[in-house]
C-alpha cells in the first residue's frame, strides 16, 4: 500500500478545489456565512439566487466530506506503510507528530489567511483516530455508533434551534449586525485588523471546527474501512460490485437528500451540510473511481491529480489568492459581484491553482508546504539517527 493510488490523488484534487467552491461565497460576502444556514428565499424567483443555490447544491459540504474521507484513507495507508517498512515502533507517534505540525500550520493559516480553516480540526481528529484504529473492531464499531448518534442528535437540535431563532426578528437582526461588523472589518480594515479580529474571537470562529470533530472521526473511520475492506481493489469482482452499490447509494440517496436545501427553511442548510452532504460525498468518490476506470488519461484527471499531489499547498494558496481578490486590503471585490461573477472567479482561481501544481511538479516531487511538512515530520527520526551515529 506504499504506492500512490491514482484515483485518490484525483479525488483529493477535486476536493481541494471543491472546498473553494463553498468558501468562495464566504470570501465574496466578506466573512458572511449566512448562506450555509439556509433561507426563506424562494430561489426560483431570481436567476442569480437560483444560480447560487444550484452551485452550492453540488459544492456545499460535499467536497469537505470527501476530503475528510480521503484523510482517513491516507491515515490507514500511512499506517500500513510503517508496518511494511518495519517501522511499527514509530506508529502512531511519528504520525501524531505530523498532526501536531498540521495543527500549528492550521492555526497560522486560520490567523493570517482564513477564519474557516479546517486543518486544525483534521489535526485533532487525526490524533484521536490514530489511537482508535489500534483498538479491536468491536470497540471501533461501538465508538462509531456512539459518535454517529451524538452527531445526528446534535445536528437535529442545532437545525431546530436555527429554525426557531431565525424566525424571531430580533435574533435575525442581531445575527445580521454581527455579520455586518465582520464584513466592515474585512472591507475597510487593514490586513492586521483582520488578524487581530480573528485572534480576538478565536473560540467563536473556531466553533464549527470543534463541533464537526465527531463527524470528522466518523468519516476518518469510514476512510480507514474503505482501505481495510479492499473496496478499491481493481481485480476483485466483489469490490467492483460493492463500488457500484456505494455509487448508487451515494447518488440515488444523496441527491434527493441534498436537494432539500431548495426548501425555504432555515434548518435545511444545517441538515444538508452536516448530515446529508457526506452521503453525496461517497457518491462523488465512487463516481471518480468509475470515470477514472473508463478514461484514465483524461486531461482534467491529470490536472486534478497534480492538485491532489500538492493538496496542502494548493489549499493554502487558493485561500491566499481569494483573500487578495476579495478583501479590502487587496482588490476589494467583496460585496460587488453577482452570483455568476463569483462562480467565474472561482473557476479562474481553479485554473491558476492547476497551473501552479502542473508547473511545480515538473521540478519537484511534492508541493512546497508538503516538502517542508515532510522534512519536519521526519526530524525526530533524523535527530535520533544522528545521535546513534555520534
């Protein structure tokens, strides 16, 4: 399992660009995330509103869920790599060291670039799951069921609370004022004003990253299960049939469930993003596998694979580019573009990111941040070997 699995690079690249497909609306709205909650607006009365919600139907939460599953798959692949290379003693400690580095990287990215960064949440989840996957299958299953119940109950409670509160004029007005305050900082404040704003409201802005940890653990474990069950085994007829079943369930069940976001209810945005989107994410993963089997040399797949191989660098770079374009200290496009123009900017950034990944990989084996992170991750081993040599 040490070799790369091409379809995982493709799916990872799509997931990176797909997360921007959600985040681009936050950048364009200068930090306002009310579109993630849902709305009473009847989207069919306005072409602009319909274009926005249709785009978010394919993007919102789906690629974040896909990225989370892929992280879990990567964790299991890395564990097997340690075992195959005779480095059992280093697992999970070296991996946890890498996650602590990712936690630090995520904090810096949150503070200096983007307040809805997901790396910190993944780092904490990775540490928990690294210990958990060493337990007996019954224990893992019990933990997964318990966390699943907690997560679903939490989502239902939060969605009901949102539905009730947002029907109270005073609560909606207070939320609107909070969003206006944030937008004012992001439009009129300096870069350092934004940094101080994020630092001053750290726990408030990190609330989603903390709240989704149970869901992250579940999706990490599902990713581990995919690898352990041999679901991606090309030569196995049983695996091929199971992939088709997951593809059907992911899309046949996922599409109508996620289509509930078209209903004029505040609670639907919450339910779709945190409960139904991962189902469709599974369909996306199986769809990428199916299409890659049919057309492995497709130009788009090659470009997505390059983004997947430089995922961390591309994730950070696309947020930096979006910050420069939309925030007041940059080009100040925030709050000035309509839905189609925002989608166009997203497409333009995606092209820039794919071009960067393609050019970079012509000279290097991994992205710039990946190379730094890999070097720092191996630092304890290097220091230990140096001590032994001395």
